[in-house]
């Protein structure tokens, strides 16, 4: 199912073998980098990304060009760090880009590096990405061989080396500052902010951390311009987005659609609806890291603002569909167990809070609930909210509160 005439990001679905550098260059590949290096100043590259309205696809939706512009012009070295940790449950979009359209990512990295004056980039992948990273390394090797990476690219004074690094499979290492610590060889735990990575990141130097999908957007933006890019999506959420669709759907998978596309289109036209024609009970729009939405939201436009207005977050756009057969207390218990397992233990609200919530859910699901357990869960969530060192702990209260808000009777029944 393709509702776009041509994919911007999943181009391998239109052009077979685009992961080979010859195929990529035959279809306009590395032309954006050529244009930037021969025709544009670094500032102009940042400006076009700013004007495009591209927002980070890793979760927070922060404007990409604005982030780049925070990097001080006079401090060197600077680093580009690519977040390929992709650990959010239900998220599998970056992997598809890495495996099938790696050169578009590499070109995006090079454009970012040029814009912020960096000569070194690191791609940090989740520990389980061994296979995808073999493919990615092949693409990087090809780019070196053909002169798109390395010393004096296109005979200019711009040089860039790209290194890959695999973590050990910890969810917290997707959080950008924990990622930087892990990359430096330390245990991956979040840093306090400020300072933000743009001023003091990897090895204390200015660093841009961007998601894989974010950077894959940059070559078409630089090549075709901001106005061209803005023909897709909405005014405040321009462009296309890869929606990861999983759970109770006939055709799970990645679907690249303009931002603002209604949820019904994603679920029914792309996903083929719920198996057996059963009703949608709830949707998780951002993996397990945002409040779940009840199933009557099918006309919701999928852009950052609309999903927020509906009481959740678009995040990484990982849509997990739950049909009417799902026990919502059980589902929330699984999510809380995930957070308890992944809590890094640095701060007590998250370390203790996820532990206690998990304990209460265990009781609930084993049929040993105590009177007042639902309010106890809400009480723990209130104590965690706003008090955790990083967003992992804050995320963990989302499934608890939202499932109680919309399905309290299922809790009471237990
Ligand atoms: C617990 C946690 C896990 C995260 N995991 C990821 C991840 O797997 N991939 C990712 O790109 N961003 C992840 N993020 C968001 C990053 O911290 C950061 O916002 C992102 O890499 C910035 O890139 P962007 O501006 O291109 O979105 C996570 C954040 C938190 C708090």
C-alpha cells in the first residue's frame, strides 16, 4: 500500500537495490551533498533545514535546524552522533532505513556534519542490530571508496569519518545523554542537563544527536528545498513520517505517510484493519512511552499537535493496536514490567517507583489485589511525575494513568 506517489525515505520500495551506491547515485544520490559542498555555506544548509520545519523523529519532535544552530561556530571539534538505538517497543523504522537505504542516511549525516563543522560522526546502534550494522558498514565502505566520505570530499576542505558502534541492548541508551556516556565507554546513564549536547556533548564537545529517520530527511530537503518539502504534511508538522504499525492489525509493518494523515487511513487502508473485524479497544501511538488512546480516535490526524491535543504524543509514531479482546490491566502490567526492567537505577523515583508499580500489577494480575490498589498505583505515579532524573521514569507512568483513566472498571473488576 503506497499513498504517496514516491517515498521520500523508504525509497527502496520504489527503486530496487538503492542500497547499492551505483543505484543510489543513478537516482540522484549524493547530489544534495554535492550541491551543499559546491554551492552552499554551512549556514545555508542549516537554514534550509530550519525553513523546512523538519522535526526530530526520535520522539521529542524538536526542530532539527534549530538544534543544529545551537552548536557554537567557534568550538572545535564538534561531533555528529546518530541515534540508531531504536529500543522503543513497536518501533522498527530506523532498521528498515539502515538495511535498505543506508546511503540516504550517510548523506544526511554528511550534510549535518558540514552544517555544524564536524569531521567525525558516530552511529550508535542498539546491541541487537548486529545484522543491520553489517549492511550499514558495507554502505559506509562504498561511500569511502567513491569519495563521499574521507579526506577532502569532492576536492573541498570538508573531510568526514563515520564510525559505527553497537551498544549492549539497553533501552536507556536511546536517551541521548545516556547514549553519549555509553559511547564514551561508561555505563549508559543519563546526564543532568544543562549543559545540553549541542554545547557539551560527546567528550564534552558540541554534539548534534539526531535520529536515523531525522537525518534521512535531510538530503531531499537540501536537494529540492524547503518549499518542496512543505508540500507534504501540515504547517506545523511538515514532511512525511514512517509509521510503525503493529499489534492487532492484518498487515503490520512500516508505512510512510504525510504527517496529518488520519489514523483510520493508517489502520484500515494500510494495515487492513483488525483481524476478524473486531473492534479497536485502544491504541498506543508512541510505543509504550505515551498515554494510550481509546479506540474511538480513528479520525485523529497523525501529526505532533493533533495527537498531543487528543491527550497523547506522536513520539516515534509506533502504533500498537489492541483489539477488544485485550485485558487492559494485563497490557499495562507488561508495559510497567518493561520500564522496571529497563530503569537504569540512577534516580530513586524511577528505580523504586517502577519496582512498586510492577509489584502492584503483579498482585492485580495474579488475583491477589488489595482494596485501594488502583489508587495506590495512581499515588505512586503522582510521586514519580516530574521527579525522575530523565524521561524514562516519566514515560512509565503513562500506561498506568491512561489505562486507569479509560478502563478503570477493568481494574476494579480485579
Ligand atoms: C528513555 C528514552 C529512550 C529513547 N530512545 C530513543 C531511541 O531509541 N531512538 C531515538 O532516536 N531517540 C530516542 N530517544 C530520544 C533521544 O533522547 C533524543 O531526543 C533523540 O535522539 C534526538 O534526535 P531527533 O531530534 O532527531 O529526534 C529516547 C529518549 C528517552 C528519554
